[in-house]
């Protein structure tokens, strides 16, 4: 399957959009996130945390949402430089977001650490989901 990588401009800098339709796309997204984290001046530990969260969220979009897209942007939070990620899908959605954010709750065969683990690894974590529509997760990690 082909991967779509689109470079487009936004009001506050460049963004990269990655289609997530297969395992190789998850790896490509991770590589793009790592490059953005380095460019933003994140410390190595923060780079690793952000890439880990990106991998978990992209894998969730693929496995639970049937695929989706990930966007890599500069931070949108005033007074902070860093990296912002938006991962969304058109899957079945999450009926119980609070439950999905609890440790050990899984909608599949995993350990249930994807969403709650990702939330702990970043500075900003926002999730929106509607049953029958899909899910969108936005995260940010800031440079120290």
C-alpha cells in the first residue's frame, strides 16, 4: 500500500500529513515525529516519549479505527515551542472515553496502555470521539 506524505503550510509553520493504512505507515509516522522533535530542540528523553506516544496512537488508529492519518505540526500553545500531533480516524469511535483512559482497559488484544500511557508521556493530551464517526487525539510535547 502506498503512503501519502503531504507537506503543506500552516499559519505557524510547516506541517506533515501521513496516511496511516498499514504497519509501515506507523513506522514512517514515527520517523517523521522523531525528525520534528529533533528540529524543535526537544531533549532526547522528550523525543523518546513523544515518539512512543505517536507510535501508540498511530497503532490505535490503525487497529481500532481501520486506519487514519497523523499530522505533525509545531506546538500551538502560546509561549511554548515543541511538537503537536493530531491523529484521527473514521473508525467506530469510543463509547466510554473515561474507561478507555483507565489503565488496563483494552478494546482488543493489547494490554490497555495505549491511551493512558500516551497521556502520561506528553505535556498536552486531548481526545474527542463519537460513536459511529471516529476518534481524534491531539498531543503536544514542549521543549524545555
